């Protein structure tokens, strides 16, 4: 089989042929300068075997430093160092692995790191991530504190101890994460996002007990800084480093100098708050006592006035008026009664003048037929008709005769 012929299902390549072609492709790449962080550094038989991780992306390659190259290195290297290396890809056919053969290895200068850090700082500041308008005020008394820190670290103990000394009822939700090394960026970012999504967490503290500049570079990683900027829960940075502030300090809602300082600034002191309450109650009591005393004095002044010193003056001042009003009322009533009596007398006289009784008193009589009608003509009373005659003092019975004479009977 020709090596240049393309492989098919009927004419497949041997594994060795494929491996040699891969090595040929890789060897044509030549050497390249790369920058990264050493995440593994092990010495065996005078040679160094390690891993180099990208500074921002999740990408790692293995490398080998032969003893002859190691002997020429002027710096000491260890895990966590940021380096620049001249490497050449090398594919090992027998093991089927790809590794970088290192020809030169240098520490990244502090000036280079600071320059890149300053560029990132300006970029994030230009986006407004550090603006004061984006910072969220901390709650006065958080019920639950989210803590991002290393497991069993001094920072964890300091925050919990000082917070509970100040306010024993405070609760903690802890998200452990690596505080340095290649896992630090991803774990801290995930911890911040997890605590921010927890509705029980009122404030988040990212705590680490200081460290050298290179160990703190992860807290200036763009991924960590953007996760903190997107956090809706108030976030406190307590990295504990004064000389070189990581970018997390700039984007946090509050920067604490140490984990202990973070606990003191996040949780109020219960004794101080009780003293403030007692002082406030004392001020309120003093103020109310003063107000009541002032009002009592005002009432005493009002009661001391003549108008309020005696109750009888009101009756005495109105007694004469009352007597005058009663006399006037009596006089008016008498006049009304008198006029009404005169009117009644006139009406009585008129009534008597018009009454049939008056006519009877003058000697007249009223003759009534048996059916009660008044007799007006003689022909209405034939002979033997019973008649009733009414006079002034009573009545008499009578019977009509033929000659129209009346026969009276008592």
C-alpha cells in the first residue's frame, strides 16, 4: 500500500503511519514563544515534567524540560508561576501523547504583569464597572451571609468568629473555593454566582488572608471581576492586601482591609445597638417628660385665671338675665292669655246671638212633626197629628184638631 494513498475502509492506514503523519505535521510547526501559568512542576531523573495553563481560557498543555536545558535556567520555578517559554511541539509516537519541549523558560516580569493589569483596569473602568452608581448599599442587619473562602482557612474562622461575636444570631452559607492556583478563577466565579442565586443570602463576602502579588492575581482576573460586577447581592471584598489592590476590590460594593474588618463592617455590634436603643429611649423619655411638664404648667396658668378660679361666677353673672327673661316671659304670656280671653268672649256673644236658644228665650217655640221635621204650614198637621213643641226651658207634646187648634199636654 502506498503511503500517499488516501485511507479507505478497504485500505486503512496502519496506526504507525497515522502517528508518523501527525508527528510530521506537528514538527513543521517549529518553535513558538508562549505565556501561561505553571500548574504542575515535577522533577524526575533530572528532567522536569509539568503543565502550563492559559491565563484566561480553560486550556492546558504538558511540557518537558530536559536536564540539559534545566541546568541553564537562572531562575527557580514552582507551581503558580507565570512564565514565558520557548517551546516546540513534540508528538511521542509510542505513547500517542503531545507535549511541549521547552528550550527557554523565563519568569514573567512584575512590570509586564502590572502593565497588563493596568490595561484591564482601564478597560473595565471605561465600561463603568467601577462606577459608584453601580455599588449596592449593604443591609443594616443581614440574616444570612454568603462566604466565599478556602476550606478550613484562617479567613473563614476570622469572619465567622467576629461576626457571631458581634451578632450571635447571624447565619452563614459557605461556598468553598480554591484561593490560588489554576482552579481559583473558575471556583471563585462559580461560588459568587451560586451565592448570588440563593434568595436567603443577604450579602456576600469573598475572604482570603492576604498573600503575595502573584497569588492574588486571580482576584484581578476578568472572569472573576465580571462575575462580581453582575452580582445583584451586595458583595464585600476582603482579600487582605493593602499594597496592591486586586480589581475585585474596585468592583466590590465594599472593600474591607482584612476578613476580620469585613465581619465588623457587615454585621453590627449587638452591644453597640443596645446602647443606642437605650440612649434613644432615654432621649425620648426626657423629651416626653419636658413636654408633659410644659403642658401641666400651661394648664395651671389657665386654671389660675379668674374666669376659671370659681364656678359660681357663671351662675351669678347670668342670674339677673335669667330673672329678667322670666319676668318678661310671664308678662308676654299674660298678655297673650288676656287677648285670647277677650277673643273668646266676643266669639261667645256672636255664637249666642246666632243660636236658636236665643230665639226661644225671646218667647218663640219650635214645632216638630212626628218625623222630626219642623212644622211650617198648617196643612202639614191634620187633625190628631202628634206634635212636639220646644220652648226655652224644655218641650211639650200637643195634638192638632180640626180647627187647627193645638191641644197641649205636658
